[in-house]
C-alpha cells in the first residue's frame, strides 16, 4: 500500500511542478524609443495546444513586451521552422501575421506602438513546436 502511495505522489508532484514552471512568465521586456541593442532578439519554442485564428499557440504568451513610451515605428519578426505565426495582443487590439512560405518572408507585424503591455504569441499553423527567433527592431525592413 505504501508503494502505491509513492507511485501516485511522484507523478502528481511532477505534474504540479511542470504546470507551475510552464505558467511562470519572465519579466516583461521594456521597450522605448532608441532602445539598444537594435534589434532585440528573443528565443523560445513556438506552437502550443490552443487552437486560434492565428495557428496553434500556448495558453501563456511566448514573450511579454512593455512599451514604456510611444514608438513611432517598431517591427516584430519571427523566424522558425514549420509554419510560424505571430500573434500580438495589446492596447491597440489583436493582430496576427503568418509567414509567407512563397517568398520565404518571416511572419512580421510593424507600425506605431502606443505605451502599454503587449502579449506576444509565437504559434504554428501545423500544430508543430519549433525553436524560434523573434527580433524587435526600430529599423524599417
């Protein structure tokens, strides 16, 4: 009977630990005009189990960006294997971009950014999970 309790306790503890680790978010990355280095490059794993209109994403943001002052031009671009998508949810609304497989251009969203907190989700249309590289730049293409 004691062995059964341990076999039940170990998987339960493991699930709780993984859930807490998966939902832990890093501190938001502050962004303001003139930030350095430009581009900022962030990495992670794309995709997730949640089906959305912007592919499969995780339940929690891949990255959180805190725009501290209005930025006249900011470009988010993601590069990844598979079929990457970029979903940004913030004060100005919810925007989605898909990678262009024909021209091999990355999924990207650019324009004027108001101050506020932006949740960035790097997804995948094919429900895959791949390493990604997200660049944030003030330089036009």
